[in-house]
C-alpha cells in the first residue's frame, strides 16, 4: 500500500512557487502579445482566446504530472492509484455535465448558476482520490487564476480589446461594468477555470504517477 504522509516537510507553497511564477509570466506575455497585436496564432484577442498557443490553459497538463511526481517522491502518494484515477475521471464527467447544464441553449442565469455549482462539486470530487494532489492543484489554480481575474477587472473597465475583456458571442448578460465582470471574469476564473485546472491536472497527474510507479516496479520484480 502506498504511503499517504511522510512528514518530509514538503509544503504546498514551495511546491507551487515556481509553477505559479511561470504561469504569471505566461499571463503577462499573453497580455503584451494581445495589446501589441502579435500573431493571432499565439495571441488571439477574440472571445475565449481562440485556442491561442500562448496561454495558461495548457499548463495543468504539465504541472499536474509534475506535482504528482513530487508528491509521490515525498511519500504522499494516494492510498490507491486506481481509485485516484477513478475519482479524477468521475470529476471530469461531472465537469462536462456541469458545463452542458450551464451553457447549453437556451441559456439562462438560473441554468448558469446551477452549472457552476455542479462544476464546483466536480472540483471537490478530487479530494477523496488523492487529497495531497487535490490541495496542491487547488492552491496552484488560485495562484494562476487570481491574477487573471484582477487583470480582467482593468481590461473590462478600460476596454483593452483583448480576450480578457471581449464579450462572448451572443452574450445576453448584464451590460454594466460589475455585471459583466461577475459573469465573464469572476465566475469563470474562480469556479470554472479553478476546477478545470484541478480536474485536468489530477487526471494527468494520477495517470502519470501510476505509469511511473509501474516502470519502477518492473525492474525490482524482475
């Protein structure tokens, strides 16, 4: 059975520090690139970012496995890697379901709030499978998304013309500043993107940790 606590002194703050700084640097680069109208392939200013290659949405695919390996090395592996993967997959399914409920047509404020609530529940589902990784990813997610939420406050207020302030297509929400900020910045950044970071990071992290564990066990068995 894998150890769940080693007392090694590995702190979440130290573990996420460098990834958080890298993420902040990517965010700053993205803002500069959009304001300077650099190539849209890397810095797309359209609503949602248009899948631009420079962005922080890709980073959980890297930092999830990174955190997982560090935690396993510190003796904070999940009690069962299989169960951890199962909870991560379940959280992904719930996230997709929440997004469908909240944002599928016909859109309404009530449906959106229900969708966000379901998505928040999906994030909580990461904790039973691998608590240490869930806590780490939650801290990293907020470290990554709070700066974006603050940035969007100024972008929306000053109409920068970037993906941080452009309204989504067919937007039917409030037109005042605070209403727009709440619906297109605060809720997405503090709920959806936090859960997205946890779910994708946990899914990739648990799978990667399981594969690495099998490779290390194979030579010993032989």
